[in-house]
C-alpha cells in the first residue's frame, strides 16, 4: 500500500485511463463502491510502464487545496481551477458604472483561475516564451509559469467594455508589472496611458475620516459628484470651471446650499448651481424631495455658464428658455370642457359635429386614459413594423379627438373622418382600424358610395321638380319606393342617374320646370343626334326613369313608352395570335401574372378578380370558387400552369406580408396592412392590362370565342365560364355561322 491507502496496480490503472471515475472521485473525496475492475498488465522487456503516483496526498494542514496532476488535468471535461470570486467574468461590451478599484494580486489568485479561458492569453503566453529565449533564463519553466498566471489575472481584470489592459492596472501585479507590460505591448493588448494632467496618481483621491485614502470613491468628481469610469478626482468641466472662477477672483468658502467648502460663484458651488438651474422649471421632472439627482460625467455631463447670475435664475436663451416655454404651454393646456360623460343620458340624436372651426394647433390636455390610448396606438404601429414618423398625422388625429371628447364613450367614425378631411396633415385610416380592433369605435351607418354620388347628382339639378323626380327614381331603383320592388345594383343606379343628368339639365335650361311637361317629341329630340351604344344607354335610362315616375304617379303618362331604337350588336371576335403571344413575359409581378392568366385562360371578369377571397382558392383540389350574388356559385377548375402562378403569388404574399389579415386573394401594399380587409380597386386590375395594351374584356371574349370555335357546344361554355344560355348561344353562333338555322338558332 502507498501512503494514500491504494495499491500500486490500481494507481497504474488510473494513470493509464482505465478508471477515470475513481480518479475524479478520489480527488474530490467521494465514496465509491469497492472492487474496482482493472485490466491486467503485460510486462515486455524494453517497454517501461508509467510511474504509479497517488492521485492526492493525505490531508496535512486544514484547508489545504490538492493540486491536480497534469496527466489527469488533460482528461478533464471542464475547468478545474476557476474561482468566480477572482476577477468575476463580466458581460463583454457592458459599460462599467464605477471606477475599477486598486487591487493587489498574488500567486494564489493566479492558481485559482488556472483553467479559465481568457481571450488574448495565448498571444501573451507566446510572447513570454520569446522573451525567455531572448533573456536566456535558466529556470525557464518556473519563470514562464509564474508570469503566465499574472498575465491571466491582468487580462481577466479588464473592464468589460475594454479590449486592452489599462496601464495603471500593471501596478496591481506586484513586481511582475514591467515584464508583463512588455509582453502585453508586444501582443497589442496594452492601452496607452492617459494624459498625466487628467489621471491623478494613486492615493490622491478623497479621504475618509482620519486621513486615509478611500479607493472606492475614485472615479467620482469631488465637486459635482458626477460619475465616470475612470480614476479622476475632478472631472474636466469642474477643472475648467474652477480655473475660470479663480480668474474672476473666486475663492473657497462654504456653499449656501450644500454647506461644502469649495470654490463658489454667486454663493454656490458648481453642482448646486446646476441643480438650481435645472429644477427652476422642472419640465423634465428631475427635482427630488430631500435630495438631488446625480448624473454621469463625459458627454452626458450637465453644462453651465461661468458668468455671474443671481441664484435661482438661468439664461434667457438656449435650452433653459425652451424649458420655460414648454412649462408655460403645459400649464396653459387644460382638459377639454366637452369631455363625454357616460352617465349623461342622450336626449336626442346629435347631428354630426363640425370640426372646421376647431383650432387644432393648441389641443387640450389629455386625460390619463387618453394618454394611455395614444401610447398604445404608437406601440401598435411599431409592432406592425410601420415607421411612426410616417404616420404622425394619425397620431395627431387620435390625440385631438381623445383630447376634446375623451375615451369614456365610443368614438364616432364620423368624427374621425370629418377631422381627417380638414387638412392634409391629419389622417384617420389607421386610427379607424386601431379603434375598431380595440372595440372603441362607433361605426358609421353603412352608406353605399354609388348611391351617395347618385343623390349628389340629383341635388345638383336647379329645378326642384326635376330634382325630386330623380330622388324618387333612385328610391324606386333601390327598392325603397311605395311599391316594393327588387333593388338594382348600386353601380347600375349611379350609371342611370349619370346618363340622364345632362338631358335633365338641358330640359331645365330650356325652360321646362316639371317632368309632366316632357313629351315624346322632347325624348326623340335628345335621341336623334346620338347613335350606337350612346343612344341605347340614354334610351334605356329614360324609359326606366319615366316608368318609375309613372308607377309613383308623378306623371300622367309615360312619354318614352312607345319609342324604340334599332341597334346593332357586334359579334364576338378573336384576337390575332401575335397580340396574345408573350403576354405573361411582359409582367414580373406574380400577382399581375395570375390575374392575367385568370382572365385570358378562365375568362374571369375584372369585378370577379377584386371580390375573390383567399379561401376561395383550393390548390389541393385545383379549384377556384366564384361567388355570384343572386346566383349559384361557379367552380373554376384550374390547369397546372395557373396553379403554378397561384403558388408563386401565395409565396410572394406570405413572404412580404406574413401577418396580413386581409381575407381577399389579391392585395396591394395598402390593403394588405389594412385591418378592415378591403378589396383591391378595379383600377389596380385595369392598370395591369393597360401595360399589356389589351382591355380585359377583349381577352375574355377571345378566350370564350376560341372555346366556342373548338367545341360548338353552348352547354360546355355554360359549364366552363358560367355563362347564361343566351350568351353561350351567341358565342357559338358567332363562331359557327352555318348553325344559325340549326337546333340552337334563336
């Protein structure tokens, strides 16, 4: 047995790496089960076995630390000697708040972080070996081993925001400082010493009671108490200020405010003057009750002019004057007198508010709830990835509305729209979406824009009788007359009114004051100069107008009843092949390519493209559902080429607007981020085809005509394109004129 209580074969097995768990357990003092397995050793002449030394020696002195053998340290999976209390590892790049205190390192400190990985240590160790060769040191291993330990301490003691070792830190390394300074300088890890005037020597800082220097106060200015990550006892601004005060005959005395004995100007030291001036108008709310706010030195230090000023006053220019103006504006801003009270009952429906006379340059103060709502709106816009500087008009609109009306009741949509229409610097689209999501918006009663424009056109007629007749006409078309009827589409109503409006203006200018004065000759007189489709549209609109007036008993007879026009309808025709070839090659946007393919291949209408929903596309089954109001849905079976275009558009949309909540299939950069989910405009579709030089209706007619020429079956056209039987028959007869006398002849 050896002195450690282990036999030599077991020590030999541990040295050969056959029982590492036992070796680590023996080193750490752990109890392991006896009967350790081991490999037999074969003795061969000429091959010597390693020396069987004990892993650890019996404990002699209390608190003794065992040294780990080099052969066992090499097999360690983790650092063995790394005491976190020695030069505690810090976050790289973190700014230091306090100055580094003076320290004294010893060899025992280096041994306790022997296995710590320190950046830059390998470079310094290489230069130490070169210096040992240059100096021809006899005890080379011991000299390098000791210097490497202190080099690891110097590198580990660096500030987290510094890559190099400070020059004054070499004094902490005992008598190894000069040699390590040369090695660090060769490795580029030694910082240049700061100017001697700004770096006081050791032991010149503030003192404690009894005259002993306090190393913990280094880095704080003794005059203004500003903190900096250095070892100065007087910051640069206080040094310059003291020089200027001495030039003007200043001397040291007791400060009237803090009662410290320092250089004074106007009866106060520099720190007290700064605090008094900054808190004279406490717009930034930096004043404290029973204390003063400290600050940092350097670029963040508070500045103050040296000239004589009465206590409690500041210059009437610069940032102090700006603080006074802001304080006066905040004091003059009060809560609005028109804040809505939820406890107040509504006596009658209030008309829309008139915001045109409001002075928006001086809005009232915000309540706590309104300020929180504006802050949440700004956070919401930033979370969506929007630049808040581009939406200051929306923030200003919400601030004005909530400042005048408060947030206790729902905000009317009409108020937001009326305020946003006052000037270009106010916007309300994002505000409406945000309030709608938060449940704080009282929506505006739905109003069809086409009907509103038709009403506006009717009000523009000078003769009251004709204006009333047009309003009655609109009521009949929308199904709101005395006799219920099927309402027409809003766009159709607007088209009828726009068509008859020039004729009504002409009759009013001719001296006619009532629709009952209109005769058949008047209608024939306005139709004779016209021809073609223009005459047909006016004739249809006039017949519908007087039929509605006759039903509502505003005229005795219908003057347009017996008037008929003979018109010629053009037959569908195909396009030349050279105009269709290479259409998609002219487009780069996947959205435009898909819209063109749906029109040119599947004969969709532009209005159907704008109303397509994202859920209508089923790529797994290759189907597209067309929703037709008043009719059954139509299924379009997509070909492989169109499916590839749809997949490309899906990828583009998800990559550009991953969080878009718009339910429509086609979106733009404006509709994709609009939480109300509006469809794209028809102009977006027509703009694509204007670049191609072909209207979408011409491409649609060419596709249906081509299918009719190949199939000659109206039923197939009805199934493929959702046509009516009359339209399908017309296409087949246009493609096959010889079938006019056949079974499908009209």
